[in-house]
C-alpha cells in the first residue's frame, strides 16, 4: 500500500465531550481511517500525547503528527524583549520532544498568527533557527503550515527550505480564506510533507481576511475544486499520507458547520471517512 492510500484525521479533544479519548480512537479506527493527528493548542500535559500514542498502537493506527501550539507565533517574530517569545519557543521545543518520545516524525507549526502581521524579522529567523536545530537533532520534521501572513511562510522557506527537516503542510481551507485562493502547491509543493485537507466557503468579504471563514468543513461541503486539488498534488509529486483537518462546529456567529450539529461522533467520523475516501479515489484516478 502506498502512503497516499492512507487516510488520517484530526483527533478532536475539544468537542463531543461525552466520548472518552479511548472511545473516539476506537471509532476512528472502526470508520476506516488509518491514523490521526493531535492538536496540542495550549495543552502542555505530555501525558496526553503519550496516552494517544499508546491507544494508536493498541488500535493499529498511525500517529501521523502533533500540531504544536500557535497562540504566540507572532511573538517569535516580534517580541523584542524575548520574555514572551521564550514561553512560545519552549512550547515549540516541547512539541518536538513529544514527537520524538512518541515515535511521531512530523510536528506541524504555524508560520505566524495575526491577520495584520506582514513584516517577518531577522529576530524571528534566529529564534526559528534554534527550534529547527532542535528538530534536526531529534530527527523530527517541522511542517510549516500556510495561514494568514504568507510572507512569513516565504521567509521561512527562503531561509530554511533546503534543510531536510523543514517541510510544508498544505492546508486547503486556509488557501481559500487566508491566501486568496492562490495555488500554494505550485509555490511550495516541492517542500510538501503533509496535508490538512478541508473545505470552506472562501472569503465571505473579499479583502477582509477573518478566522471566521476558516470553517474546516468536510471535503465537498464547501466551494473548493477538489479535482483541481488532486491535480495540484500530483503536479508536486506528493506521495504522502492524505490527512484531513475538519471541525463539526460553526465559528461564532456563523452557520456553515450547522449541517453537522445533530450528528453523533460516530456519524460525523463515518461521514468524514466517506468524504476522505471519495477524495482518495479522486486523487488516485487523477493525473
């Protein structure tokens, strides 16, 4: 089986609270997914990733990646004092260590956070160099994700793109609502090591970038051209796992995800697998 036949999904610890982690992972396995990734957000309890690693092993699932916290990525670039950025830097280092200790080969990081940020700094590059050096020493690959502020992503790859442990995580939804639907796989596909595949309704107010548009719908529930996505992935010779990052809950004041609001975790996960498998077939039959 080639890697692109494998399907992974995010493990959502913040919704469906009536399901234990153990039960969620059992359902992910039963639905047909081959693995999962875990989003740390601001959680610093290393026992969570250890528990997930054990449950993945028990259920014969791939622990595909750990998504590092991103709340302070702007501080990495713009905190001149170094006091606040040191906290974020430690969280990123800890995320690499969690990957290493749990046999996870990829850590996902945002390049920036903040819609108004547009000036990457040499200071940020020096801090990222320390983080990347730590990843290299621990044989973990950092996959930087396209978000808002694409200029930061470009600066990272301009400086570190030739390092084997630095790669690109393509988020299809972010491309639509943060990157003006530019073909980022054409731009950064040579660095591609991971995907966050999801759908949305694009920028609802052209020129006004907002996180509220980042709905992370299941594929084929938004306006994305999935045939074009399949072709773009082929053009950059992607042969890795197809990983999906989807969310069942609408953003504040929005209704896009309400189509899932009455679903159980089982119903949502099985539907997610159906959509993931549909894209896998499309990808495999596209040249």
